[in-house]
């Protein structure tokens, strides 16, 4: 599987990443990593490569260490070699269900989510075809890291896989299943798996069958847990700022003492037979978009042909350079094309999908796709296409290596295929593949009798595709030559005072100097990366009246070409300069920062405004809006916005129906977009923050050159939300044929973030529903009642306007949404009556303050914060003051704020659901 598709390989999971790193420089090891640690008895040194070291324990357990002092965070990621591939009939979804139960605790760690919340840890668990992984990312420190290691070892063998937890969590997982049933792409993937495969377990979606989720026996889950959650079936990776010698001792004390299991892991011998003819299926459900999907069997991800096929799919589906993009999207036959690989240890499936507007003729799209894909071998990739793929592959891997947290999670897929070094083997393979390699692989697998067609119609001469066995792991590893580890950055203190001290602030100047406020923070960063955040403000309430659709399309046209570069050339230039992000927020490298500013300046000041691109953009925008017409989430959000709207039609802040938005987009002309850009765009008001490895003087000159003397032709004044006391209302919207429903609640609150009550209300929101799994609402509605897969609360409070609001959002089955509403109101009423506890306040303070430190740990987060702070004429000292207010908050202040501002009787509630299903048990 190509590294460019790591995100798509985790569709059944909540996380995905794309990745990048400079390989030319030699590594600069941290002091802790420069000397090999003393090995505890029974521990042996395994292979080491590119900054990662492996250690093997007598019980079969493996440890990977990736020390990196450049950021004060640590990621602990444990991978179990078990996924949906290991499930039996009647037990589908069991690996994923067990992942949920692993958060229910053990006798020693009875409240794992609560500990995560108290320690401000970012955490998750994910399940895929061949593996399950759990990770925590947190502020570096001995206490947090030692606890995480001990906890993971404890729940490996001592988790309470109990009936009572299964009873409540089953309904939560079922709701997750129901949520997937409302997504056309996810439904297409599930059906494609089941039709394309005859026998292999890759034909079963990771979430499992609804009946298996509902009826799985606790004894089966316990047996599954005891079989696969053992030290000889797991690999632990720790990445970030830590002492390797100390960590090795901790891991040995926690994991090394677990006995080596006596059981033998099950053996799997099912081999998918060669497909003997084309297949086609149709999915007929309510909705507003059509999908055409082609699926082709391909070898295991261990086989080089799998990577070659992934490259072929990239050449076909890339936006805006892909062959199918030019053939279908630019001609208006489709609104989007993309590749979706199902790739793993066993032979996989390469999918190519086109999205088509509802009501359009789908047959020409299907035939055009089949022709382009299956003739690919006769039209090999051009030199330009190969060069672009190699560039993007190298850039993506640079990003990966520069981010140890993402590297830790991404390693799980390689570990599941047999060895973590496969990540580097595949990186090298991607740089070696030739046009002939890719075309030959396409000729072997992109064939008629190997095709499955999905739509959201015998043969004397079969054209079967024989899928070869995977090569041996030894043969692949024998060819692998490790590269030098990447140089790391400085150990940077993310405390607000240090950020303030290290930053140079530059006030707006006179032409030719830029009129923008600047914040420049040079520092050594991993891979010599640098992050940029920029705001441009223009217009006022009067001049922007009736201009929202025009403004939206103007912004969307910026990246579709400049005066000197067409859209494809511009995309290639962004790749060449290693610009990741958009014109307002991006990351690049030290050597590319100056030309990056020049290019961004060209994009903003001299957009091409090509008529064909504008027509394509309008088509895509309308199609995207049309696709939301019958979706519960969109319908509920629209109804809530309309209820709270108190602005006249045409006002920049006014809410609109989807039909109004579609009509507004359709009415916009290219001349209006061009006029809007001439009148409004400019650098008269705004901010630029630069953080990372760069020369401050060179950066300032580059900013002046890009934006100096560029003034907006329209007056500027902030367009602020205004307070309104809107009466509460209950709104129910019927969304037929939808398995999942949406619950939204909102209460307007008159408050600014400089109000003395703000810190208390922010903590209250964190404890009520803002702290992931461990919150009052999650404890009741997800953990206890098992009604919802996801529920959270939100607090929106501004710095200048006092028009704030408190909100709650949840998803649930249609028949459970009234129960969700009742439970939300009961929990808020109980909170107002009894208040929070001192223990809750201490946990919230710890979690919030650690999260705020983590947000300041990355260069991109610092740059974004600086641009926002400068916009408000603030500095990081304001953040420091807020931290102190949070730390000093008392229980009396917290409970007083809750009782002062939050009232369930004043909440407007919107429920979007299938009313027919709502009456079912």
C-alpha cells in the first residue's frame, strides 16, 4: 500500500495520516539516544534503523523506541496483531467491540478514561483488517509515561471484559454501525468487500454485522481477549521526549514480568480463489449523490505490485492532475474521483470511485472509468507523472518522519504485516518504481474478469488475473539498507512566557513595508520545518451585504491558478516548495520559506480566474450542497441556525437554507468574483506569524516583498455577532430511510472571554461534555445508558462580542433520541442542584492545563495562536493569565457560574431522525 494512502487504509477507524522528511541530512541524536541503554536481564537488542531501536523480551514481547527531544510530548502506541481478519463467522466486529471494552478498566485501573482526562491525554483505539492499536499522546514527564506503560501492561492481561460493560457498550458500537450506514462511501466499501470476496475474511467490514454486534457472547469475547492480548502478540512503540534507559527499565518491570503464554495462536489457511468473471451490484437508498466504484483484486501489501497499483490509481484519480479527473470532473460528468485501497497482509482490493450528481446519467461515467482503467497498461505513465508521484511520496514521508506521534500510529500497519521496517522498504520501493513497472502491474490486475462494479448490469474466453503469493519477509528485509536518522530540533519550552520572550513582534509599516502585524519566532525544528499562519481582514457589514456566496467562490478560486501558473502548475509548485496546507496556514522548510511567501503572494494578489475552472467550481459546490439535503446532521444544523437567526436576508451573518445557498451559488458570475477580488482583497489589515527554522530578517523581507503596498479598496470594520434572547423551541425533522439520527441543543449565553466568569464556565463545559469519554454527559448517555456513540458539549465565547452560546450534540438511533434529550436535561438539572465535586475540579484543571500545554508544543499551533492573539491586540501573556485563572478557580466559583448561565429550560432542541423508525423498539 502506498504511503500516500495511509489515510484511506483506516476507513473503519477514527484516525488517518499523511506523512513527510528530509533524508539528505545526518541525524543529530539526543543525549538520551546517543548511548545504548543497559539491557535488563532477559532483554535482547533487536534491529535498529533510522532512529528507531527494537528490544525483545523473553516472553515474546517487542519494544520500539524513537526518542525525540524536539517537542515536550510523548506518544505510547501498542499494536496487537489481531483485527477483523482473525474473526470467525458469527463473531464479526468482535475485534472492534473488544477495543471498546478495553477502556472499561481493570481492578488496578478501574477508571481509565478518567485518568486520561485528568492527565490531559489525547488517546484513541483503532481496529483494522490485521491489527488493533491503542495510543496516548501526552505532556512529557515521568509520572505520565510510567503510568501509561503500567496501564497498558495491566490492561493487556487484566482487563474486565464483563457482561455488564458489554450490555451498555454493545448499543454504543451498534450506534457507530448505524452512523456508518448513513454514509454512502462507507456503505459502498462494505458492499464492495462482501461482493468482491468469496471466502477470505477481508470480505467482512471491520465494524461487523449488526446481528453479530447485538448477539455476541461474553464468553467468546473473553476467549478472543485471552488468545490475542498477550505479550508475544504485541509491539509497543514509544516516541517523543524520554530517557530510553529509564523507559526500558519501566517496560521490563511492567511487560517483562507477564508470563509467556502457553497457548498456540490459531492458524488461518483460507486462500481467496481467482475471480472468474466481472461482477456488479447496486445499492438503492435515499440520498442526493451517486457513486460508481470499480474494485480490482491485488496482491498483499508485501508484494511490490500492490505499490505499483497504488501509483497507477494515483495517476488516474489525482486532483487536479489525474487522468480521470480531466476526463470526468473537468467535463462535468462527475464531481469528484478518488482511489480507496483495501490493503493489508493478505491479497487486497484496489478501488476507484467517482461521485456523480443525483439525476445525472451514470452509465457513461461507468464506461469511461472502465475504459481508462483497463487500458492503463497500454498508456504507461509519462515522465512528468512519475516525477510528480516520487516528489509527493518523498514529501509525504518527510512529514511522517518529522512527526513522531504520527510515525508511532502509522507503524501499526507495518507491524501488522510482519515488521516495522516495511515502512522504509516501501518508501524506497516508491522511489524505484518505473513507468514500465506500473504499467505491467496494471496489465496483470486491471482486467475485466478481475473487476467488480458497484453503483450508489457467459464468457467463452476468461481473462482471469492470477494473484501471486506474497514474497518472504526475509527476502524483502535482505534488500533493505537503513538510512541515517533525521536530525532533531531543539528542546523547546512551550510555556507562554518563553514563547513571548522568544518572539519578535513587528508593528505594521508604511509602503513598501507590509501593513500587516508580524510575529517571528525562529527556533531549531525537526527537519528544519517552519510554520506560517496568516489572516487578512477586509470589508464591513455594509460593503459585504449580499456578498457571502461571491466571497466563498472567490476564496475557492485562489488555488485554481495564478496569472503565470495554471491549476496543475500551481499544485506542482506547492509540492516542489514542500508547502503543506493552504495560502493562509502552511508548513514548509527553511530553504523554501522565501519562495513560498512569494508564491502565496502571487496566489492571493493575482489569481487566474479561469472561466472553465470557475464553471467546474460552481458545479462541485452545488453538488456538495445538494448532497446534504437529506442528511440528518445537515438538516439539524440548518434548523438550529435558522431558529437563532435574527439578521435580515443578505446580512453577512444571516442563516440560509440549503436551497438558498444553492441558488446563491448558481447566480454568481465570474465577473462578480473578479470584481470582489479587486475591491476587497488586500493586506491593509491582518497578521502573519512565522514559527520554526528560519532567518527572521529574510522572512521579513519576503513578507514585505509579497504584501507590501497591497491595499484593500474597501473599508474594514469587524462584523460581529450581536446578542439576542431567542425563545426556546423543540424542532423535530423527519429524515426518512436514515439509520442514525442527530440531537442538537443550544442556549444563548451573554459572555466574553475576559469576563471573570469565563474560566469557570470553560471548566464547567469541560466536565459536562467537553472531555471526550470522561464527562457527565458521556458517563450517563454513553457509558451508563449506552444510547450514543458520540456526545459532547461546546462553549462558544468571543473576545469582543458578548453573543456566546452553550451547545450539546449527540448521535443516536432514531428510537433513542428522545431518551438522549431526557438524559441531557436530567444531568444538567442534577448538576445545577448538586454541583460539581472538588475531585472533578482538580481533574479538569489538570486535564485542561496539560491540553493547553500540548497545543503550544507544535510550531503550527504556536503560529496559529499568535495570528489570533495579534488580531485581538493580545499576546501570549494573555494565555498565561488565563492559565493562572484556571489554576486558581475555586469550587464555589465553578458551581456559581453553572447556576448563573446554564438553564435546560432555555435550551432549543433540534432532533433529525427517521420518524417511522422512532416509534420502533
